[in-house]
C-alpha cells in the first residue's frame, strides 16, 4: 500500500489496523486532517554523523549566552534528571514531580543568566540544530494543503520558532504550544510565561488549549508524531476524534523501550533520522501518491 512502511526502520504491532486507519483517513479527505507533533527529536534529528543534535534547551545551554557556571549547573541537572525521564522501570506518576523540579530549576538558571532577546537568533544560527531530513516537504506540503500543524513542545518556544523560521518553514498553518520566555522592557529574560510544559504533562497543556482545538472541530482525523510516551496525550484536547494514527520515533535505548513503544504507537521508527515515512503517509492521505 505505502512502500515506505516496508522500510527496515519501521515496526508495527498491528499492520492491518494501520492500513485500515489510513484508508479511513484518506477517504475522509485531507480537509478533515490535523497533525499534532512533538518538536525535539521528533521534527529535529536525534543525531547526525554519530553526534547528538541539540534540543531547544540544549541550543541555549550550549550557547555564548550562558556563563560557564550556568552551563555547569544545567549539565548537573541533565545528568541527574535525564536518566529518570527515560527510565522504563518508573511510572509516569513517579516521574511527574521530578520533571517539574528539573524544568523549574533549569528555567531558574536561565533567568539568572539575563539572556537578551536580540541574541537568540544568533544562538540558533551558531548551533548544530537540524530538522529531520525531508522537513521541507513535510512543512510545505501541510501548508499547501491547509492542514494545521500543532507543535507541542516541552522545549523553549522562542528557540523552537527561530529554528523553523531559519529553516524557512514557519508557515501560517503552524501553531506552537511551548514554554515561552517573558522579557522585560529592555529585552532581558525575566521569567517564563504561563503554565510549565514538560515531557509528561502535555495532556494538561492540550486541555488548557481547548479553544484551539474547538476551531479544529471539523478535523477529527489526527496524525500524531512523538518520541516519548509522554507525547501520546498531545491529542487529548481533540474532541470527537474519528481516527488517530500515532507515529513514534524510538531514538535511544531501543531494546528496553521497544515493547512499550510498540504497545503505544501504531508505527514505531527505530533510529530513523528522516521524515520519509511521515511524508509518504501525508502524500497518501492528501491523494498525492
């Protein structure tokens, strides 16, 4: 049906169900479709030439905008909390307060750095941030077909927007829910706005933004892209879902996480640094085979 689903990086627990969902979504037409995606390590690469690529937080952490002392503090936080985030032996409920603790402490360190808004673009330009191969087709095709793309990120919205702006794909159909910086009148970071979004509370974020989903009530078919089990709740604000197809990028700790990803995502992409499969699905769903 879609040749890319036979790629060696593709794993499916129930290929029959995937096929039926795709057929049902295609029949309904692309004007009933919306795409909800995570950003870091989902739309961006996990690694390039064997080297890890930065997340939105990393772009800032590794930039000239952070003092050596600040960098050390952030690295200590990463070494403490990242192993907890990906620990498959702990429940999400157990991880929740620890993730809040991590993000809150990291944001406190960033605020202490007195980061200037006008220097963010240069920090992104000088970083190794990379969108996945095929990103141009992905973003452009959604825009050309007027399909809304909701990016749901536990990263930093200002940095995320700058990455897609510099890649030339920040089209009007893209909406971002993320952690945004709040600058004082002289353009210096003073705080972060609104509710904190971390890896495991995207459901709350989705439900807080039901107004956005209300506008999309005529789009009950969802293509969801994520790279963590926390991303599975990103569509919980969508009312009356008819079909949802979940694509999971399994980038790291493959052996120990494979089963839980197969149980949760319809399509699991193992160490696949491209958007090839997602693009093939989009072309199918919009009738451009």
